[in-house]
């Protein structure tokens, strides 16, 4: 997916954020509020999502969105083998960076990040079930689909609601994502950086070749 048509570009142009508010007894929706300048948003509390050995010779950084079909395919067909062969063996450090094309991807990230220790497990469920939860008939239905994934992953209702209602965190996540994608010149997802060298989406065979070359260098 291309970032130019997504929420990062929209946020840069209009300063639109998505904040949570209650609109009824059992209905919670995210609505737009505005901020003038992303430079004034404190992103120091955002946790970098990392797996693997900090001292690994190779670092793979992925930019991805929970609503991106290509990202879902990557995480279903490439990531499991990559994790088994390179992360779990200590050869590669993996860094996952959120990109937000829409409010639904932001909501998904807010739930996945609710408990950093559960992030990658929740992320796996969200990618595996992407078609189902994105296919909700309304924003409220999509939000409830995401809540269900959070509960299956071990989050309780209080955690989920607190995370979704955290407007300051929502602003920080969008500002952080915007700053990261601008700094790394990311314009599509998934985008991979292997030891800071930029690569587009690839299958496991091609990824393995690039990783092995980096490890041998």
C-alpha cells in the first residue's frame, strides 16, 4: 500500500488525529480532533517493538500497516520462516514500525501495543484475521472485532478500553509514525530495511538471499 493516499499524508496536510470518546452505553467510536503541529507531540513514551539479539550482526526493520493486505501476506508467508531461521537463532534483530493508512490500522496498533509483551502475538492474530476484522459493516463493528482479538490474546476489557481511549497515545503514535516514515523515506508497505539498506516487499527466497549476503559481509 502507498502512504501517499493514507493517514500519514492526511495528518501532515490537515493535522487530523483520531481520538476515542463514548457515544452511548455500549458504543465507542473514534472521532476526529485536530492539532496544529506534530512537532509539539511528545513521542518519547512510544515503545519500539523489537525481537531478537541486540548484538546481532544484521538488523531488519519492517514498516507495515495492520490494514495493508500485502503486509498480511508477508506476515503469513514470509515472516514465520524468517523468524524461525534468523530471529530465533540470534542472527537477525527485528524491528517492527507501525504505519497508519486509516483509523482502523491505528486502532489495531493501539490494542496490539496495549501490552508490549504480547505485541507480536496480537500482531500475528491481526494479520491472520485481517479480512475478517476489517470486513466489519461499521466502525463500531470493526472496533468490536479488534476488541475480540485483544481478548483472545489475553487482554482484559479494562486494558482494551483504556488503550483505545488514550487520545494522547493516539496522537503520539501518528506523530511517531509520520516522523519515522519521513526520516526513512518510506512511501509504501511493507518496506524493509536490512542494515539500513532499503528493500521493497519480497518472498522468503529473495529475503533469505539478501540476509545471508548481509551476514557474510
